[in-house]
């Protein structure tokens, strides 16, 4: 393998890609259209994320309130029969 073969391959690839790129013609408003689509997708992603965060927060709040509501209102076994603590003020 000599050093001219990789140079030749690189040159041929460069020429082929240049010919291919030379045949591509972009629409006059292609950038504006692509940017508009990207901005719409970005707005939609942010809206979906905001709604998801709101739903998760509301669900966590409702579950927390439900758990607090289900707690027994009478003192449990832990507090039965314990003498009250006397704090000396001297």
C-alpha cells in the first residue's frame, strides 16, 4: 500500500461530495420554515412539561391530604399510659 492511494480516495470522495452538494438547491424560505417548526416543537415540549409537572404536583398534594385524612384521630398505643412530663421552672 503506497501513500498515493489514500490521497486519491480522499480526493475522489471530496469531488463526489462536492458534486452532490452542488446539486442541492434550498428553498428560499427553508431556514424560516425549519426555525418555525423547531420553535413550535420547543413550545409544545415546554407546555407538555409544564402540564406534567402540574399534574404530578397536584397528585402528590392530593395523596398527601388523603393520607393525612386517613390517620386515626384518637391517640395511638404509643401515648397511652405515659405520665405527663413535668418541667421544672426553677
